[in-house]
């Protein structure tokens, strides 16, 4: 019998992705559009380590993350560490560590990879990338105004049409006042009901009712109130007894100004937004695709007043959001917003004859020195085969340099999309390629 060798799998670890060049090109494009947008608002990029102390998350990230989703272990020096499941604690640590020197408002962004031990499924993986945009040092709703305008601008910069997404906004104090004051629940009940509301959309109505009952004193009276609260608009929510009036007027003022800035139909007040993290204290929001195939949120964020307080006596309020690459890519695909990312901006140079290798290599060097991107073959295979390679690699333009072109000081250019081919002078070639071929 033939000797069976146990080969290793080429599949990546469960819930993670390999980014082959095609996917990497897409990812780079997506992040470059996001970067351009946040840079245009004056935000600066930061980064931190992928490994942090376990305690950083224990304090505020919330039990679902810490107990079920954290990749944590004890290192060789007996320190309990965790791979970052989110960026906000690292950000708070970094801002707190340099609090006195940072000019305010602090406007920072980052695109970290994050790890959560999740059951992988549509829109959920174990490793994802997340654009984080955060602003510190502004207590008024102008911070919310800017952050939500950025959230909207990113989608618009990708060409998202009206009606393709919704920005759903609420306020932590609305829910808190409803549970504590209207329903008169104690702290444990508030905690239990909030967690359940956060996962309400993922379970059936029957399961929700069964699971909520143990947290209520009088389910037959309280469940209809909960339904009323969850389905209310800004007017009707303000009529619920003992609801926090300040958060209602906060959202009303915020919406007024956002609408004046052109964020209109996509803006929705939604009291059922809860957000799973314990650190949010004010306005909270999530952005959703309206395509029912892509049900999980595109962005999540809100205001957190007390995170800096973990590290110092000082207070500094922060607000921001995380935008995940998995659901966002689904959004772009679903709405046909991904442009042709083939390598139309790079020219491909085959080797027409073995003896012309150095001449061809010189030409590509000359082109690069003039700002043209160029890839050269390293062998002179049959020309048809070399063109096939160019097609497979996603090129559009091929430059031929044969004996007759050398003797006439020209090159031939072929457009693989239209099939057209023509002769160009060698003199001033780079300028012609830039001007006439947008290279
Ligand atoms: P989050 O809601 O946990 O918030 O995540 C934000 C976004 O990241 C989600 O809307 C989703 O697009 C994406 N996301 C989260 N987990 C996964 C996963 N397992 N697989 C794929 N995508 C995922 C936060 O992380 C907050 N720290 C955001 C924030 C920044 N708040 C203030 N500043």
C-alpha cells in the first residue's frame, strides 16, 4: 500500500479569512475610501497592540464578551492577557495615558483586526477588521452630530443610495429610566431585561416572552408596556410616565441639526437599540443595511463617559463607533457598489524575444521612474501565453517591445478589453500613457 502522508490543511483557522490578492485589493480599496472620509474631517490615525491585559476588558466590556468571546491566556510570565475583541478599551487607555498633552477635541481613528470567539455565520466571524472613529472632550450633542455625520458620509462616499441603509439612534438613559422608573425594576432586573432586549431581534417572540418573565414582577402588565416602549416614536416615548425628558430633548435637538445637514430619511429614532457594552452612558446608535439578507448591524457606537475614569481621576467624555468589514462588504456587494478593481492602472510588459529582456526591463524601469506602474515578465514564453497571463492577472493594457518597435523608436499598446492595438512613440511615452490611457 502506498505510504499515506498526513498533509496539513490549507484552510485557515475557523472563522478567519485568508486574503488572497483579489480579496486584499478589495479590502485595501474599502479601507482607503474609509480613511479618505475620516481624514477629511481632521481625524488622525492611531494603533495599539493586539494583546492587552485581561483586566482591561474585565472592567467594562460586558459579560458576553468577557465570559464567552474573549481569547485569553496566561503568558510565560504568568500575566493574564487577552487578544483585543474591540478597540475602545485600548483607545481609552492610550488617551488616558497622555491626557494632559492631547489638544481637544481629540479626533482619532484606527482600523484594527479584532478577535471574538463567536459561532461563525453570516456577518459574524472570529477575526474581523473594524474602522473605529472616536471623539473625546465634547459634552454637547455637537459630538454626536459630527460622529453621525461621519457615519453617514462614509456610506455616501461609497455611493450608497437613499433607502439602502438606516441610522437607528436611541439613548441609554431612555431605556434606564423606563426600566427603573416606569417599570420600577431593581438593578438586577434592569440588567437582565437589558441583555435580553439586546438579543431580542435574534430570538422568536415566544422565546423572548418566556425568557423575560423571570425578570418581571407582573408580566401581564409590564410586557405590554415594554412593547409600547419599543415601538414608540419620539413623541409617544415622551408621553410614557417617568421617562427621562432630557434624553428625549437631546435626540430631538440632535435630529434637528442632522436633518439640516442632509441626514434625513435614513435617520430613525429606535428605542429598541440597546448596545451590548456596559460602558455606554448616553446616545447610542447602530447602522443597518435595509437589504434583509444582511441583517446584522454595519456599525455600532455611542457615548461613554466613564472609560477614562478607569485609568485616572480625570474625566473625559468620549463618543464613537465601530464599522465592521464583514457586514459592510456584504452591504456593498448587495447594493452593487463595488467598482471594477482590476489592475487597469498598471501596464504589463511581455518579453517578445529572449534577447530583448534587458531592453524591456529598461523600458519598465524608465516608466516607473516617471510614475507609471509596470510589471514585466521574466521569460519569453509564446506571446499568446503571456497575454493570457496578463488577462488572468487582471491587466487591461499590455505594452509590446519587439525588434521592429526598437528600430522605429516606438511601442505597441494593446487594450485587452476593447481589443484595440496601436503604436505610440517611445519619446514622451509616460506622458501619453497618463494623458490618453489614465495610467
Ligand atoms: P460592536 O457593536 O461590538 O461595537 O461592533 C461594531 C461593528 O463591528 C458591528 O456593527 C459589526 O459590523 C462589527 N462586528 C462586531 N463583531 C463582529 C464579528 N464577530 N464578526 C464580524 N463583524 C463584527 C464595538 O466593538 C465598539 N467598541 C464600537 C465603538 C467604538 N464604540 C465606541 N467607539
